[in-house]
């Protein structure tokens, strides 16, 4: 478990678009889940940002690669995509990130 308060980078897998967003402090705590296929590490983050986010990123779910801590922590790729949904609220944006990876994230 690590606590972060910084800029995250969201890179859409189906295009070359990237978005840098300053988010409120959060804790990254992958949860190990064991099944017949082995262990997977699950991440479910609900982040908040007051940064202005372009309309092209808002209101749709997409597969992404997420970079945290200047790229030191990365999750999401073509084989194990991370789902990202950015939704507008009154004075901020909610960013929901869900992922399952076969390897430890931190």
C-alpha cells in the first residue's frame, strides 16, 4: 500500500492520445485474488480531479495504460487492459480506474 498525491498519466490504448491529470491524494492497494488460473492483482480506484479535462475524454469508458509516480508504476497493456471512465460532477471530475493484472503492480 502506498499513498500518492500527484499527476497521473492516462494513455488510451487504441490511439496515441495521452492525458496528464492532477488528482487528489489516493492510496494504491492492489488486492490479490486467487483462482484456478493463478493469482491476479485487482485495482479499483475512484479518483477526483479539479483539473479541466477535454470533452473527448469525458463520459466514455476506454482501455488505458496508467502511469503513476512519473512512470515508475505502470498498469494496463494490450493483453491486460485497464478500464478508465471519466465523469463530470459539479466542481470536479471523477476518474474510475479498474484493472486486473497477473503480476504485482507495486
